[in-house]
C-alpha cells in the first residue's frame, strides 16, 4: 500500500503494524516446496526465509512456524504465494479467497521485517517474537508481538522509533484483504477488522530531535467498508493529488475518494495515555503533553483530552479537561460529493470570463469549495485552564548620577497568570461553511486588571480599584432562514463586584446570501440588514459606585456632588440630545433614576415597521428624534 508522504511518520508506522499482519498471509517462500503432506493430519510445519514483494512493500521473515494445522506444506505454499499478474488467475485465487483457507493452532515468527520504499524514502519496521494463535478461516483469535523498532530514512520526517508489547484480538485478515483489494459501494456492509488492539511504549525521535511518546494506545471494534476504488487504490490516487490541486478534475477525483474513505471507517473507541511531544532544539523549545486522550464512536461520538499541558519560552499552560461532542462529518461528506460531481469549467474561450479591467478579482473557486467542507463542530467544553505569560522586563528610571555605566538592570516581572474555570462553545449546522447557530460562554475568567489596560471599556478598571478581575461572558446567536433573521439571543458580560450588562437583538433582511463564500456577495448582502428589536439591561454590582468615587477625586468633588450633576445631565441633557421626544424623555428619566440609586436599568426599542430600521433610514434621518420616531421605546430603572 502506498501512503502519501505528507502523512505523519508515526501514523504510517501504526498503519504498517496492521498491514504487516495481513501481509503475513502473502509471503512467497524462497525455499522449494517439499512433498505433499497428508491433509487430514494435524502437524507442525516450518518455513525458512519467507519473503514477499507486495507493491512497494517487502515483507520478510527468517523463520515461520505453523503449528496444529491440517494444511499440507503445499497447501500453505499455495496460500503464501505471490499475487498473480494474470487477471483470470487473480480472480480465481484472490488474497481473500486464499486467506479464507488459512487454518492453524498457531503461527510464530522470531522476527518479521516490513520495508517500504518510495524513491529515496525508506521505512523499516521490525517486529520481535510475533505470535498468532487459533487461526480459523483467516481469522486470528489473538495476535501478539514482544515489540518493534522503526526507522525512516530520506523523508522530511526521518527518524527512528520503537514500540513495546503489541496485542490484538479477533483480527480478521480476510476482511482486511477484501478492503485492500476488492471494490465495493455504499451499500456494502461493514467488516470488522479487529475486536481490540493495544500497543505499549510508543516512542519516536526525528532528525531535529523532536520526540513523541505514548505510554499506551488502545482501540476497540475497528471496522471498514469496501470502496469503489478499493482502499489501496484510493490511497495511491490521493498520493498523486488532493484537494489543494489547481486542476479541477483532480480536485473532483480526490473529493470523491475522500468521501468514500470517510464513510468507510468505523471505530468503536480509541484511547492514548501519557502522550508527550518535545522539541528541544531551536531558540524556542516546545513541550506538549496529554495525560489521557480518548474517542468514543457511535451515535453520540465524543473526544476527550484530560490533563493537557503545554510550554514554550514565552508561555506555560495547562487544561484540566477538554471535550468535544456532537461532531459530525455529514456536511463535509455532502460537500465532497457535490465537488466530485461538479463539471469542469469550459476553457474553449479563456478570455470570456475574464474580469473587466479595474474590477476586483473574483474569489478563488477553490477557496469557496474548501470552506464548504466545514463539518458540524458540535459542542466544545473546557475546564480548569491556567496560562502563565512571560512579561517584558521593566526599564528602571533615570540614573541620578547621570553615569550610564551605573544604570541598574531592567527589573524582571513575574509571569502574567490568566485562569479560566470553564468555557463552552456550541455550533449548529453550517451554511456554506458558516455555523447558523452558535453559543459561546466563559465562566471565571480571572486575570490582573493590568492585563486589560489597553482594552476599550475595560482598560480603566484598574483606576476604579480593581486589582484582579473575575469575569463571565456569553454570546448566543441563531439564524432563521424562513424569517431571514439573525437573533442575538444573549450577549452578556459580568464581573465579580462589578455588575452585569445584558443585550439581545434581532436583525432582519439576513438571507442565505450573507453566508456566500464570496466576500463581495456576503458584504453587499449585509448592507440590506435591518434592526428590528433591541433590549439592553444594565445591572449594577458595585462598579458604578467605584466609577463615581474615582471621577470625584479627579474633579475634586464629593461623590454625592458628582452624582447629582450626573442625575441632572441624564434627566435634562439626554432628552435634549435625543430631540425631546416622549421616548427621549423616558430614556433620560430612567437613566437619572439609575444614577441616583444604581440598581437595574432596562431600555427596549422595537421598530414600528415590520421590516425593521435599515442603514438608509438612520443615515438619512435629519435628527436623532427622527430615528426615535420610527421606534417604540420603553425605559425603566429599578
């Protein structure tokens, strides 16, 4: 099997582990066949110097012992022979048909070597003490190896690695051979390849010194379905070109193959423990670790990462738990199928579709195609995030003596710590690659007030006496295609000892064209958006009093004196600015009441027109009062 050279070496090595088992059934013995043994007798047989050239892969075993078999030596040699190049012979004696005849109590090899070459690239995996037990009709009850070594030469990911003990249960070589060599369709049933797999002590180091290690990798219930091009044909074809190709026909071909493979794999569960990646060379060493990574398949698939740690020169961090649920490739597969069927553009007249001189260049159709491949992301939850960011050293003040040689060294600052108790991000089905629903929430975002000094709206919090911040935030949006509306169901920000700001709004005139991959089309569509409704609630939790105290000190006033001035400005000034309409006076009165006794301020506005208030309505209005006349406004303070 030819894997793309773009695949990570570790993944290729793990795949080689599975492929090697299947290839055991196909070596062609170099020793001459012995005389026919009695087929009815249970016997032990030994084959020496077994080898098989299978495409670009060579499998060799110095010694193979087959015990407890009723097969004769000639029967085994008939099974373990090279592929026939004659189409008629191959159809009569295919790999699945031959493996179906494989039957023995056990099959052992002190050493099994799998070598794959691709030009200058060479990958070798050598397994030790391989044992297959209770083989019936090509199915192995238990398959083990004491360990393995891996070497990769002549590739960008060149390096070396090793595996500890390997164990698999209920391995179906016949099913694997059928997937590899026989074509099928979407109606072909899934074939289980193994019931369980466990690999211990995986380690790999590349030429740059980057190390990858996994204490234990386990999996259960891996199954596959045959594809029209066969798995081997699909992988080889993808190696010749993928979705990044400029040729549209090649992209369409790759899209169909990827869709077939995506629908042809089923995994019950996977788990890796104590995964570590370390990059020690270079100016910025990097480390990354996961205590436990697990995947559970089925209708409610989920991916979980626990005890995640990461570190670099400028940052160190940890995450207690990260979980993804509700993930689905269905939109991606649908987009791949559509791309595979898309006709190639006519090129009889290359200049026909050229953009006019001076016009903005059209969006690359390939970019639009790739954007539509966005899957359903589902819900991502995170807990117990801690991040320590290095701060630049502070330069000291001027030297009193004026001698630069006596200048003190810059003062090192401690790392800036940012914490997060919990976070959640949920995304609904995408429309042209953009989720039509989303909910984003943060709980317990903690940091020093100095960390937001340059952030508008938050930069002054340090001046109001806040040293450390503890914030919560939520953003919840949804698009309705039938109503052509975008609803901001909740936009909120709250802080400990501060208060809470809550906003919800409805925009009209939001049709499917807003999600068009062409930025010019989506940008123009947004110009027709209208404001239908807005509700704003401000709840004081201590921030307003701190604001009054800080401003009073700056203006050399008593807090009560400044508060009275703000009340007057609200009750009188706000209505004047807004045109002295009834709505303007209601807003001013509510603001004045809130300033006098800070509690909860609520302001609601709804367009009198069912179509909403558009940008043209606002931009052409002669005064703010003209805008308010088109709204039903209510305001109150409690």
